[in-house]
């Protein structure tokens, strides 16, 4: 059984208890060295084989995982954040399926959650937005035509952009096209959320590219955009004294 584990956004104590326990019992760990905090590897027992997948191909990763399985040791494939978001995990699961090797996925705290925590923001504010769009600027990986940023931006929903901080000018231009966000919509860049070197830049879609350039931020950052970063919203129904729900009767 191969364990795909979400390592969380960076801080070593933001992995789940289940993930940490698997690392403590691991005989082999293949980790995504570009973003996983190496301090997590300190949990591994002596003698555990550890490989950084940053320089490996899909085939090489699979070879390692299959070797771990053959040895009968606890084999962990450690992904940054949560494996389901830009994790390239599906192709690995499908290969294991073909090889007849069982696997499971242990979720992790995605960086979009850590970024909201760092910015002390809530994506789903009543009367502002009830939708979070998780997307990316098109880079070398194409984005389907119908999901172009300029189309998604028309919803003016809360948005978390992955893998886009190296293309900020293009990103901000696409966000402010016709019927899209206005350039003075709030935007926040969170660099290395939950790491000691975390940085938060607050501005607008119009200013954030220059701010990031001045701060030297080009990668490992999330761009958050939307009116949820502002101060106008309605209070929730959930805690409204005049509103009854399954767990509480109205008191007013
Ligand atoms: N599976 C990961 C995302 C992998 S894609 C997750 O759930 O978070 C890699 C991108 O994620 C980076 O380019 C960056 O946009 C974002 N990212 C990952 N860790 C981050 C962090 N600690 N702070 C800000 N952005 C991060």
C-alpha cells in the first residue's frame, strides 16, 4: 500500500496527525523537494530511504514507489499542501492501479487555506461572494479555453490563483478585462504561507504586480483577489439571533 500524503503548506506542524504517523513509520519517502519543508523528514525513522522527486520523471517516481512496495515497507509519497490541487497525483494513482499496487490518499492543508489564515481573510462572506474560484494563469500547462482567466473573472467571485506569481502582469491584465474585476479590487499576495519567511503584500489588482516586483516575489506565492479582502459584508445567518437552524432556535 502506497500512502500519498499531503504535507501541508510548509510549517512542519501543519501536517495531519495521520500524515505524521505515516512518516514516523516510513521505510521509504519520496517527497516533492521543491516545496515540501525538509524538516518534516526529521520524523522519518533511522534507515528510512528518502528521495527528492524534484529531479525525477514520473517513471522514476513510480520505480521508487514500486520498490518500496516490493520491500514491504511503509512507503510515503509526500506532496505539498493537499495532493488534489496541482499535485500531479492522478497520473501516479493510475500507474499504481495498472501495476496492481494498492494506495490511499491522506489529505493535507492546502496553501490556499494557509494563505487565507495568514491574511486573516474569509473567502465566503455573506453578500460579497459565496464562491471561491481556484485557478491559475496559463503557463506552460495550458488552461481549457472556457476557463480562461478573463472568463472566470467575470464572476467577480473570490479567487485564489496558484502558480501565477511569475506572470503577474499578464494575470492582472486578464483579471481586469471587459466585465471583469475593476483594477481597484483588493488583491493580496501571500509568499510562503506558514513558513518563517512568509510575506503578505496587500494592494489592489492595479498595484500588486509592482509591489511583488519590488519585494522580489516571483514564486511560491498565492494571489488572492476579490471584494472578500475588503470590509463591506453582512453578518452571517448562522450566528444571527433571529435565525433558527437545526442546532439552535431563534431567541429574538
Ligand atoms: N498542492 C499544493 C499546490 C501545488 S502547486 C497545495 O495544495 O497548496 C504549487 C503552487 O502552490 C505554488 O506555485 C504556489 O502558487 C502555491 N503554494 C504552495 N505552497 C505555498 C505556500 N506555502 N504559500 C503560498 N503559496 C504556496
